């Protein structure tokens, strides 16, 4: 299994609204793509007027991630609304191999 992680920063006063947009766009896109095993959106108030947004998604393999992200799976996928909210964004996403639990 592969975990995919993306991060961005938004003004804290816009965090709840942006989280709804991310759920409607990227998160629902993850969940609709075959091979997706789940997705979560995390938020963290940094206490300085900014909130960090993190998306985590789990995939059966890299080919299924390509179905969502395109050939360059390291390139972050953005939507038109993102420009109205993001103060800073990662242009790439990070992928991790998820190690199985010992049984």
C-alpha cells in the first residue's frame, strides 16, 4: 500500500471554508478513483493566523495513483478555488510505502 501526503497553508479564518472545498474537490476525487483505500483531511491551527491543511490518502499501488494524478504522480493537483485560499502550498506530494503490521 502507498500513502500519499500533501500540505498547504491557509489563513485560519478561511480554514473551515477551505476544508469544505478540499473535501468537495480533491478528497472526493481520491475516493472516487479505483484503487483508493481511503482519505483523510487534517487541519492544524499554527497559532499565528495560519492553519496547516494536510491530505492523506491510501492507495493499492502507484498505477492507481496515476489514474488520479496523471503520469507525474509527484506533481500536486490543484483546483481553481485553491488560489483564493492558499498562502503557501507544496508543489509536490510525498509518497510513502506503508509497511504491513506484524501479525
